[in-house]
C-alpha cells in the first residue's frame, strides 16, 4: 500500500479493459443499504387516500441527496481510485459521516435540518478534496479538467449547504436545494470534454447494477409485508412476476445489451439509474399500499404508472450505451411508452374492479420483458451464441 502523499501515475488508466469492484466499495455501500431502506419506508403511509406531500418531498429529496453523494464517490473511485491509504481513508470517513445522515431519516427533516446540512457539507467537501488531490497525481489533461469540474461543483455545493445553516427560512431551504441541484447539474455543460476523461463502463455498470439490486431487495421486502403464511392468493404470483419482469428487463438491458468496451462521460448513466431507483421505490410503495392501506384507486394507478414511467425512461436512456448490433432498436423508445399509455388507460377505465391494478401492471411489465427478450434472442441471434 502506498503512502498517503505519494504521486501516482494514472496516465494509462484508459488502457484498462477491466476494473474490478473492490471489497472496500461494497463495504461503503452498506450504509446506503440502510439509507435506502429508511427512504423507502417514508412513503408507505397514507392520509385521506393518498401519500402526504411531505412524505413525497422527503422521498425525492433524500434519494437525490444520497444518490448524489454515492455517485460522485463512485465516479472518483472509477476514474482515480486505488488501494492506497488516501482513498481508503476518505471512503471510511465518508461512510462514517453518511451514517449520521442516514440516522436523520428517522426524524422530521425540519427538526434535524441543521444536522443534515452539516453532514451534506462535510460529505461534499470531502469528495471535492479527493478530486483536487488527484491533481497532485500524474494524470492526463482531460482527467485534470474533469477533476477540476467535479471538485469545484462539490466545493460550491458544500459551501451552499453550509450557508443554509446560518440563514433563516425559507432561504435556508433554497440554499440546501441549490446545493444539491448544482452538484447534479454543474458538470453537464462540460459533458463533451468530460467524456474525454471517461469512466470505465464495466466497473460503473457493475456498481450501478449493485445499487439497483439493493432497490429490488427492498421491493422483495415489500412483498413480505403483503404475503401471508397462512393463506395463498393468486395475486401473489402476479406481484412476484411484476418484480421479476422488471428485474429481467433490467438484467437483459444492462448485462447483455450494453457495450462495455468503451469510455464515456458517465453522466447519462448516472441520471438513468437515478430515474430507475426512484421508479423501483415508487413501485414498491404502490404495491404495498394497494395491498395494505386504504388508497384511492385513481391515485394508486397514477402512482404505479408514474413509477413505471420513471423506471423504463431510465432504461431507455441507456440505449446510447448499447452494442453496435443494437443501434437499430430505437423503436423501443416508441413501443414502451405506447404500452405504458395503453396500460394506464385500461387500469383507469377498470379501476373499480377488484385486482385491476395488479392484473394490468402484471400484463404491462411481462409484455415489456418479453419484448426485451425478443430483441435479445430473435433480433440478434448471433449475440446469444457468444454467451
């Protein structure tokens, strides 16, 4: 293991065909497993037949916060991370602070707002420092540019989060939200130049896949709150197959149809997986509330199909990473929205019948999965021979 201050030669990192996910990264993910669990539970309560606006706001905002923190750390590790004292120190330090941020999810956000801002400011500043310290290593010019962009974005966001502690409402909320928005959007204008400092796609795809699996794990836990050991209902099969079809579609798209032998900016991949994570969280909420809580039919149908729209929109955004053999499959951008619109219309028109949402959602997700399966096994049979 190298010393904390040693300069590393990272000029040949783009020649790496594979970058393995290290155990320290998986250890870092553990706190996010807990955070995702707490965030998912924040929208499993209803008032007057729908989810309170506060719960929705908390779900989206805190998902945004944790995902931003996780994505920047993953982006750094993907580009410049190594098994060295400096990188392990920052990873463990950020994990320690993230634990306190995760604890805040148990409380009313207003009552712990200052604590949330302190944690966010520290995490953003820590990540910013990692990128700036990379400038001391031997790196290529475009990697240096990317480090400056990411480091500066995080630093500005950290200062805004810190400012939110010292100013009154409602400006403190504005400063906090701005800090998150800047962290997420500041690099976008520089996407073309950042692409020259591209991420290692196999490593990044694996990291995001692990996060998606964690979200599916939360959805499976949601099923355990619906299923009953002393009775069996036909809807249990459909509920399970809804999640299986969603996972199957993601698996085919990410593990089979994505071309992983290239370097890209990674910004689209980041946005796409955020949408999928939000989608899975809302799907879990819709299924659980539909089975356990007195939810208004129209609201739950809107919630479910908004969730499916988030999930499949994220899936469609990753088409740009597809194998060259799949560049003709752009018609998916037309087919999938049409299926969702038809499914929503049928569910809405038949909303007063029992098990309408479960049945229509089952047909919708299975149909889309079969379409992905068709593209994989039928449209490009030469690809299957390589597996």
